[in-house]
C-alpha cells in the first residue's frame, strides 16, 4: 500500500502542473487584465473594481495613478485599452509592479517556482498576502461545506437504506418524488426562496438576512454564541445541501439494492440470520464503498461549486466570493494562488478516499489491482 500511495503522491505533481498550465494559458487570451482594470478606474469606468475593493486598492499603485495621470501625454500607442493619453513610462512602471514586463513563459515558471515553496505572493489590489486572505475567508467556506456534507450523510444514508429495503413501496415512491423535485431545484433558486420566505422577504423574518454572526457576537455568552452561529448558518446550509442530499440518497439506495440482490445475501438469510444482521453485518460494508468514494467529490462540490452563489446571496465573506471578486478584478495572484492551493487539497483528498476504501474493506489491495 505504501508504494501505491507514493505513486499517487508523485502523480500529483504533473496533474497540478497541467491544471496550472491550462489556466495560465487561458488568461493570456482572455480580454482585460489588471492594467486595464487600473486604467478603467482612472477613467471612471471601474465601477466593478471600486465596488469590489471598496476603493481600497494597492497604495503604491494608487499614488502612481495620481502622479502620472497629471503629466499624461497624448497618443501613447499602448497595447492596453484605455492607455491613450498616458506616457509609456507609466505603463511600463505598471507592468513592472504587476510582474507583466517579462515573457509569459518566464512569468509562469517564476510563479510555479514560488508556489512550490508555498510563496503565493500578494494581491495586486490589496496590501495583503494571498495565504493571509485565504485563511481569513476559510472559516466561512468550511462552515458551509462541512455542515452541508455532514448533514447530507446523516440524512441520506439512513433514508437510502430505508428506500432500498422497501423498494417499490409507497414510502419509496413518494420519497423518490420529493428527491427528484429537490434535485431539479437549482441551489440559487432555493436560496432565494428561503430568503423570501424566512428572512424578511415577503413573509416571515425568522432568520437573519446576511452574515455568519451578529454584530454583538463578542458580547454574547458561550451558549448565546452557539445559538447565534447556528441561527445564521441555517439558511445557507439548507441551500447548499439540497442537491447533494438528493444525489447521495439515490446513490445509497442503488448501492444497497445491488448488494441485497447478490447470492451471499440469500445464503446468509438461508442460514437463519436476521434481516438487520444481514443488512448491517454484511451488506452495509460492501454497499458503503461507493458512498465513501463519493465523499471527496461531494465535499469539494459543496465547498467550491455552490459557494460563490450562496455566499453572495447571504452576504458571507468566504472563499467563493473572494474568488469571484478576484476574477472580476483580474487579480492573478489570488486566482492562481487559490487554484494551486485548493487543487492540491482536492488531489490529496482523492488519496484519502482510497485509504478509506481500504479502511472499510481491508480485502481491497490497490497494488495487486494495478499489476
């Protein structure tokens, strides 16, 4: 098993490198960039930039803007949109500050060398390191991802087992109808429905509209903080788990149905074992393999996939919202730094998934399967 894990760890390097190459190449063809953002801001067209950063851009860049724009010349002939009327020296200085004065290949190799040392640099538009920004936003995204995943498993596994045991019954039929409807509802639409119904939209104001905690959170007692925290995360977590709950329930049901119909189950029942002993002593371990295998993808999909919309709708300052803002700003250190960081986490979680396979069923040997 050790050799298999070592091979999987070594495979992370080319996989992660390929992810970074593809995304870096795409940015070379996407219109706009950090310099265009600065120039648009100078011309009063950077509303998105100003709204996102709160007017607090990098101090050095902002001072350069004020100094250089006063002495702007006409017809600079720059390759950047909006650079007309600005001296070439000013544009060159911006390129140096952003690290764009070097060829793309050299930029990429320099970036990867820094990332291999876990040096992710600083944001273009905030005087803050990328890792510092990630750690600052991480608790919000972990809250959504972890709670949504745990609750999904707590509900879906018992429900899926019950549906498999009572396959074809009324219970199975109406729960399947509810699950299909839940799966068909987009997460953002369900989030809006929750806001309208329970957050003071048009009906009841039971839950808060925004934020992860109240403004007086620090003044509350320990019990008060727990209640306040749970009060704030209820709607975002419900909106995050709606689709994952449906998928996991059907996955569990189908997995158990496949095992229940196998010969060893018939043999176990013929020997006089009770249904619960057969189900939880024999079927459960085999059927749960595919459910456990889906854990990393489920967690990652909840953690990253729906976090942008959910965090935006509920005004939660998490990683999804930060990534969305960085993409609008073309804040490349934040974009590529978080991509590398979370790509690495995702690949490591896949290895953990394989280890969980072996933990649930020691008969599995990945090394023998590869030979």
